[in-house]
C-alpha cells in the first residue's frame, strides 16, 4: 500500500490543478483521514508558486486550532522536500452542490437549518480570528448523518496575523462587492457569500447569472437579485427578507454580526415546522441559547447537547413521567409549563428553562421516579439519558454538573425562604 508520511493511502477522492485528495488510514490514531497532497509543480511554478505556497501555509497554520462540530478538523500538515500535504477529518458525503440543483432541492426548513449551522460555525471561526473568504456549496460537506462541515480554509484571512495576506482569492460567483473591489475584508464578506449559498439552496439558482466573470462582477456590484420566492413560490416573505439583508451591497445595510443572521434564521422556524414534526437542530440550538439552565455552556458544548439529547413535543394533559416508574434520564423544559404531583397532590409547577428528573444524573441509587410530571400546556421537552451523557466530552459533562449545582443551590434557597415564611406565619398566629 502506498504511503505518505505515516499515512497509508487507500484511494483517490478527487484531483485538481494543484493537489490531489486521498482517503488514508492513520495507523496511530486508528481513524480514516483525508490527505490533500500538493503537486510539486504547483509550488515550483514561477508565476503561481509563491501565491499557492501562501495559501497552503494558511491552511496548514490552522492545525489543531478550529474545533467545532460544523468545521472540518485539520489534524496535521507537512511541508518539506519529500512532499507537502495536509491531513484533515474525512467526511464521507457529498458537498452542498448536490442540493443546489432545481431537481434536488431540500425542504425549506432543512435549507434554513443548514445555513443556521454555517452561521454558528463561521461565528466560531471569527472568534478565533478567522474569516473564510471562500464560502460556497463546494466547500460545505454533508456527512452521512446529515451534519454539515465547512472545509477548505486555504483562502482564509487571519485577523490576528501580522503576515501579508493573499489577495484576489475566492470564487467569483460567491464574492462580495468589497471582495471584487479588492477592498479590506471582514466577516461580512462571508455573510454575503453565505447569503448566495442560501439563495441557491432555496431556489436551485445563483442570484447573479452571467456568462463570464466581467458580467458577474458587474451584477454583484450593481444588480439587486429577484427574491428566491420568484423561483419557488412557497418560500415565505420572512425568508426572502433574510436573503435580501445578507446580500446587501453596502456593508452598513448587511447583517453586522453572525448572531443577527442566526437569530433571524431561528425565528422563521416557528412558521415552517408543525408541532408533529421533529424539532430541527437549528431550532434546538437557538432554544438552548435562551434557557437559563444552559447559560454557562459555550457553542461547542451546546452543539453536543443538541446531538446527545432527545427532543419531543407533548400536548397539554400528557403524562411525561409517572411516579414509581424506572428512570435513567433527566429533562429540561424547553417550552411550555408542567405540573409536578405526588400521590395526586400538587408539589410545584415548572416553566421553560427548569429541569426535573435530575436525581438520575446526580447518582442516586433509587432509579424510580418520585413524582408524576404532566404537561400543563403544549410543551417541548429535552431528554438526556445517562448513557448519552457519558458519550459527551469532559467539558460538556462539567457544564451539566455546574448547572445542576446552581439549580440545587437555587432550590435550597427557595425552600429556606418558604420555611422562614411558614415559621413567621405560625409565630404570628400564636400571638
């Protein structure tokens, strides 16, 4: 079997003018990886070699720096006389190009969910000082489980680097106005490019259609595209509005922050997803961000919660758990209100952001439910099992531990206040 460095090449995955990508086995880590091998002639080319070397080194510099559920991990990079290559996470799936054709469009809610995940991933990259600069469907992979992964940070701009950045990079059809003008760039260039990707996912068409790069540049600078609903009438006006704002030519009219873009995407889910349908992941993440229980969780931890938790909608009157039954999971109420009863007597009511069943996590030996919990309105419930939580990272489990400790302290304080009030009432009655 052919090797490059310590990696055993399995098969070729793709080939371009400057590099080839191989599926490979990493015998030390015990995993399959993707290895991008640079063609020696690409680095030696008199006109293009220096520029390409800069792009290669930009991507190589990100080894071990970007860890996010929706960003392809870069594990290793080597640049020497024997060969230059980058080792990345292997994603066994197509790119978003597969779903940007009129005949193969995704449901609107799924398209919005994908864009939402991209906004969170690119926001994370920005907080590490990275602007991608080449967002397009071909650089967004879809894993077999439906997860998306942004890849190819070779054109990335480091906002904290003191080195000279390569200019004139990116794909013409997805460039922002400031990018085609070769002006200084910020994260807003990625917002514009992602707006184009969103337009394409929704409609199967590019917002700017041209037969050559000159015409494309002219349209990017001067033409306002028709809304995606022109091509797909079932697209709601609120979705059109999001695309329109992302594609504003003037940066002061465009989304100023990734959080604004994400928030607007999250808002449209209510009108797109019925109560009987599963809760989309984008809606899950957005909801978690609003709940007091998860205040101490970072984005990466929250995405883990999304992946390890089960979400369900229940109508008013539904018994969620029953007194005496076995229980090896805990619950956080995402929306609505529940009644907690024991022996038919009301103990308390819980609102969105509160939890119950936590004793299964805190290590009690008695795994039987001590009370019955009933929906007092239509509810959305988050369930995390003991087994699922054990598969999460140490960081995620530590966040849960801290959240439960805060919860117990809060409940103890409330109990002390109630006891004090009761004693005062009794004292007053005795007088």
